[in-house]
C-alpha cells in the first residue's frame, strides 16, 4: 500500500472542525466523490479508494447531493433500446 503525506497548518483542521484523522478521511472521501462526479472513476473504484463499502459510498453521494447515476436520460434510453 502506498502512503501519501501532506503538510497542513493546524488552521486547516479547525476550518472543518475535524481532528487530523477525521480531516484525512474527509479529504479521501471528498476526492473520491469528486472523481466519481467527474466520471473519472466508477462507483466501485471510488468506494474502494475511499475505504468505504459501495453502500456507504452511495450514502455519501446522497449526503453530498451528487447523483448516483452518471448517465444522461438519452444514454439510458439508448441503452434500453439496445437490450
């Protein structure tokens, strides 16, 4: 497993009122939610990177008001027509 280290000022933790471990977890989950929303990773991969189950990741998406389905209506209709 790779380890990534960031140097942050103590004020960074107070900005969100989180302890350093809580802040690190929030950064990890927020990054994964953003990457998923941008279509860079799948739900499964985002959940894995975030250290969450897929259900927990879906709950995070809901909490953060990010659509769980990244397909447009037109894409869904086209997919249904090809089945």
